[in-house]
C-alpha cells in the first residue's frame, strides 16, 4: 500500500533462552495495529553471519560485496526496508556480537533510513546497548529515532508475552509515529535525489 512503509524488526540476540523474540513479537503486534507499516520480523538466529569479514568494506564494494549465501535473506530484507526497529538486549554494557556482525556485513542497506530501538536488560533496560548502536548506525548514515522503548528487569516486567506497564502501548505508538514520519520523509528524499554518502 502506498501509505505504508516496509518495517523490518530485527531480533538482535542469538543467545540460548533469549527474550528477544518475545519482545519482537509484541512490537510487531503494535506496529501492525498502528496501520502505517507492512511488518517483517527478521531473527538473526536464522542466518549464517560469520564474524570474519572480507578485506574490502561493503562501503566501497557496494552491491558486489561478497556475502555468504546463508545471509541472502537477511540482506534482501534490509535492502527492502523503509524503516527498522532493532530489538536488543544489553550484554556487558553493550549490544550482542551477533548484531554487530550483521551490521558490519551491510552498509548501504541502512543509509538514509530511520532506526528505532527496543531494548531490555537489568536495571538499565538495555540503554547502554542503544547508546552504542546509535553511534554505529549514525556512522552508516542511518537516522536514529529519539523515542525508544526500554524494559528494565524484563524478567519481572513481562507476563504472557506482554509488558505489565499499562503505558507501554502508548510509548510504542509514540515511537511508531516518529518512525512512520521519518520513513515517509526519508523515502521521499531518496526518491528525489541520491543520498550524498
């Protein structure tokens, strides 16, 4: 549909027993109810994402970048997205290696597109992870959204796949409203002229 944007929700953790798919499922439900998005959930655990990278950066190789065949679905999803929500835990005050590897294997897929964050963890709720991700994705010319969702002590703050905070849906709507605005604005900009990366 013309007035909707392709939203890719990235599950950033591949750890055993992870909470990421639960949070991503709830975010996807909120995004579908919002009405401004066609939603796809991309779970990094479903893809082969090596830590060893080729010598040449994707920044310079462009579409010729030699990615493993097992990453084709991930690359395609990132290519086709108008906007992203990254769902990340906080490990040792940062985000998971799986997420960094997925980001490092790609470059133009993030360029001039908006990225919002949903984080979870202990007392900080994953906020340290988001601060680091904002720096990395800004380097890739993505536009990070100010209003994110953070779930401190998620292990006691959720029940039956839903946050216990009755205001969580309202916070999600604010995030999605901003993401939709940026998705429309940046899509129009990319269509009007090539981004000067």
